């Protein structure tokens, strides 16, 4: 899980695995790349590798996987 109290901008360009989603379970265990931090919504923008779609996800649903 990514640190929720850290400087979120340092995570931009990290590759992450999505875990723990309930409403979009099909995204669990998929890989994406963090592209931005939305301060107002407290979520990362993640570009999903499989679809190239960008979605907003909470830090506790993202796990750093590789560089």
C-alpha cells in the first residue's frame, strides 16, 4: 500500500497493482502507472496498462509493483 501521509507527488510514474476495489472488481490485480495526484479528491490518477484509461484511485488501493 502506498503511504497516505507522504508527499504524493513522489509516487508519480510508479507502476502499481490495484487491490481491494469493491465496485470495480475487474480492476483488482491489474497494473497501472500513476500519472497525477488530485489533491481535492485525495486520489491518484492511474493510467491502466490494459485499457489506457485513466482512473482516480485511493492510495490504500495501490501497491507499488515494479519500476
